[in-house]
C-alpha cells in the first residue's frame, strides 16, 4: 500500500508545484520582454521626434531661392543628426534601426543599406505603423528560440503619417536575462520538491503506520498469539477508530476462545472420572462373559478410544492456554533425547528411528512444549510407517532459523489431504484403521505457536510425509 500511496502523493505535490511554477516562469519571461519592448518604444519615439523635421523630401528646382537653400541646409543638418544617432544606437546596442518613408525608401538607417523586411514581424509592424498605430506586442520569446523583436512607431506631421521608425532587436540578451531569472525559480522549485518529497514520506508513514500495526496484529492473532493488540495512537482519526474497533473485536474473540477452551478442559476433566469408572465396570462385567466375546472386546475398544480422545482434548485445551517459557535451548540435544525415548516404541513396530544433521544447534524455545510437540510428530510418523521402513529426524540451521524435519516412509498424503492435515479431529479416510484421535498434530501446532515457532507439511521423497518444525535463533 505504501508503494501505491507514496507515488500518488509525490505526483500530486509535484503537479501543484509545476502548476504554480510554469505560470510564474511565463510571467517572469513576459515581464522581461515587456521591459525590452517598452525600451524599444521609447527609442522609436525619440527617433520619430527627430525625424519629424526632416521628413520632407528635397525638391529639385533650377534656381533655388535663398529661403529654399536655408531650408535645405537645416534639413541636411537634422538628417545628419538623425543618421549619426541611428549609427551610434546600432553600434552601442547592436539593434538595426531606420526611418523609412511610406513607400519603404530609407530616410536614414543603420546599418547602411538596411531595408524594410518584405514579410515577417518587421513587415507587419511597418504596416501597422503606417496605419497610425504603434506596432502590436511581438510574440513571446523563449530561451530556446532565436527570434528577433520588431517595434515600429509612426512619424506624424500635420496629422498625417509621413514616415515610420522601425527597430529590429536581437533577443540574445533577453533570453539570457530570462534564463537568469529562471535559475532561482528552478532552484526554489527543486527545494520545494525535496520538501514535498519529505512531507509525502512522513505523511505516508503517518497514514500507514496504523495499517502496518493492524496487519501485524492480525498476523499475530492468526498464528495463535491472541494477546496481540494495536496501539490506537497516531494516524488519521478513522484509522484510530478502526484500531480501537479491532482491539474490541480481538478482546471479544479471545474471551470466546477462552470460554471454549475452559469448556473443553472442564468437560474433558469431568468426563474422565465417570469414563474411568465405566471402563472398570466393563472389565468386571467381562469376567462373567464367555472368553473371546466379540461384543465385549468392541465395547472395551471404544471405551479406551473415548478415553484417548478426552485426554487429547484436555491436552489441546492446555496447549492453547499455556504460555511459553522461552529460553536458549540445545535443539539437537533435545531431539536426540526424544528420539531415544521413542526408539523402543519404533522397534516394537518394526520401524527404524534415526537422527541426522547437526549435532549441536541452539534456538529459542520452551523445552517442555517443544518436547511435547516433537512427541506428537514422532508418534504420528511411527504409527503411519510400515514395518521395515524408517523415520528420520534431521536438525539443521539456516540463517536466523533452526529446522527439525521428521520424514517417514509411509504412504503419505494427497495434495487435498495436505491442505487439511493439522485440523482438529481430521484423519485421512485411507488410514482409519490406525489408532488415534486426530488431535496430535493440532496439539503440536498449538504448542509451537506459543513460542514463535511453526510447523509445515510437505510430501516425502519418494513417498511418505515430511513435517518441518521451524524455530527462531534470536530472542522473539
């Protein structure tokens, strides 16, 4: 869930930052360009004021009057001033500038020979200025473009547009300024993104911490640790309420199971004494019956079977209610001891019981409950192993775990039967002739769960059943 929630939060925060950053970057670029355009407008207006007095073209007459010669002299002087201003302007700023008559002929231009463009932004700006309007704002220039900016202003005399001042500016300095403005913005966006990433990690952890605690508590309860609870602190209010409800449910389930265990234990205990008395009376009655009576043998067998079931029920209730006394235990030595204890039983059944694996391996376990669990597993393996076959108990260490594997050479179980093994009172339909109550492996699982251990079942190779008990090597 964290792998899905964290990218979602990061994408949302990145989207917010980009949604704020892109418009701000565009606004900064537009502001820089607007400053440049305003500067060009001021420049064209200044050149237009100079050009107002030199807009009239000289008339060719054969005998110019004195007044005409004076006017021509003034015009030539003002034209020379305008030309020198345009030249100096071009040399200083690298901007092409010129004053052009309505027909496009140059009054003065720098660099020399520059003409009105026939198409593009410059031609459009010139046409707008001829109509008496300042040219419209040019399209936005971005750092990756190499456009030029054309600005034109009309030269008005006596209410008429007699000429146009046109400037054509390179955009290199503008693009550099835009990039310089964007660098702090990009650094701020990157810093904000890092902060957003940290906030997303903290937020995801805050939201998912109750979920992780809930998952852990659920797993603990599912594996038999019914006392596990969720700390209803931290996280959103909805998850805190969920944790509180889960704890209430777990308390109720534990109470119900405790009542069930108490009932099973009490019932088993209360039934044992009457059943023992009944079996004794049956044996006394058997003394008066003919020897070899089939009915008497059947009744006696069923009575003993019922006694075993009651004993196993009492053992299961005790195992589920007991608390493990975990300590560092020599598992190999404990296994050797239990195998030695069961070897006489195996020999009477014609089964070879042997050990293999490490000779000294330690793990954290309750020696008493582990011994009881191993007794149940070994007893089950010996009962279902045919005469002349073997049962092998192997101890091995792997990483943080120690395994005790009990493998028999019996008929084994099918895939469907492997999914049911360990259920209470379950026995394979093919093995009903073997004595037992169907509670031995359930008792073993309950005993192991109390010590953070587990039990698993798998097919033997080539036949039989393999039961693996796994114990922790570190303190739980």
